[in-house]
C-alpha cells in the first residue's frame, strides 16, 4: 500500500476544482506498488539530475508525482486544457516526456513547493 501526500501546490489546485471533479480525479488516481515494475505502460517518466517524476493521466488532468519510500508525493495537477499545461506541451517531433524534461519552467513549477 502506498501513502499519497499532496504538496501545497497540488492541494491548492485540487481545492480549486469543483467537488465532483475532485472526486473524479482522486478516484481515477489508482497507483499500486506493482505498477512501477512496468511504469512505461501506465505512467510517463521524466528525469532530471537523477530525480524521477511520473506523469499519470486521469480524464482531462495530468498528475505529476514522485515515489519515495512507499509514499507518493503529488507535486502538481494540471488540466490538459489549461494555459500552463499548453506552455509545457507543443507539437514538436519529440515525445511529451522529453519535451517536459528539457523545460526548466516545468521543473520550477514542480519544485515551487519545496522552497
């Protein structure tokens, strides 16, 4: 069993959603320890300076999180149609994860809560 912890940023993003959407997102975020053995099938993976961030899709939302010591630390929840999310994605001929991995503004967003 994994314990899920929300960062201040992700908790604020979740709280700003209508209650029905909150329930939908939380209900759809199903993560089990065995899922990480075949993470490439279920999650996107971003790596920077040895740090691994996973991306999980629930309907119109993308949940960015890290796994540490039996815990899931949710860093950020973005709507796929949000302006923020648009700036992190484009139609470039590289993978979505590679594009995010190389974008310093994306990492600043994820690390904003740890400062």
